[in-house]
């Protein structure tokens, strides 16, 4: 199977939405991530805490090659299609993600429990990953459990630093996890994130 890569700049447009989750920490690290791509991008979209709204995501995401959502998430086992991400103007559900048009190489859901799914008839998995894959993203980075804010910010910084050089999400995630493992040995900190789709 051919290895999946994300195109290097100048094609890279970075769409970032953050809401909650110690915004002082994420804002600082997201600025550092932005600087990795700033020198060679044709468009740069930053959506801060007050502007992380579904309408902006819908309007701006078709032009982004990377979509990063750092917010609160909830999984609804009673009705997985209503699992959602909390944005500035409310909850973005799995059903809402079906309306998005994504042309990006990667969506990162940097929040708690974003990779939790329910098994539907026919062994189909329903959760946030399915929504973003259906919207057009070939790969999604998700979490398996409640994540530590500081460790997640460190992991994301390491991930994007490596991704800006290697283009391979799977290799970049592996290297970022190994680096974080050296600092925080418990798997709770370094291993909650995984890739689905083409990685």
C-alpha cells in the first residue's frame, strides 16, 4: 500500500479552531504551530476561541489542507450521530459534519474521547471520525480517552513540527509520541491519539 503524505507548502493552508481547554496554553502553542507554516502558505486561517463557530468552519474548511479543532467533545452512546464538538456558537454534531466539504489532507480533533465510536448494524462505526471522513478528509487524528491539556499541547507541537518536514502523519505521530514518552512515561500522556483513514 502506498504511503499517504500531506502536501508540503506552498499548498498548505492551516485552519485552526480552539474553544476552552486552557486557551492560554493552546493559543501560545498554536501560534508556534502557525509559524511552522507561515513562511510558505498561500492562505492562513486562525479561528480563536470566540470565532470557533460552525459557520466559519463550514465556510473556511474547503480551502484548508490541515484542519485542527481543539475544543471539548462528547460521545453520545445513546445516539452516536449526536456526538459532538463544542464550538463557540454551540455543538457541532456528527450529523453537522456531513454538511462540510473538506479538501484537506488531515483533520486533527485535539479533544477528549474524539475517537470513541458505537458499532451500528452491519458493523459500521459511528462517531466523529466517520463524520469527518464522510465530509472528505482522507485521515483524522483522534483521541481514545480524556486527555491531559498540557501533554496534548506538547504532543501537537511535536507532531506538527515533524509533519512540516516529513509530510507523513503516521511517521510524525509516532515520532511525537516517542519524544513525549521520554518526558512523560505513562501511556495516559503520550498514547491517547491515533490516526484513522489513510495514514
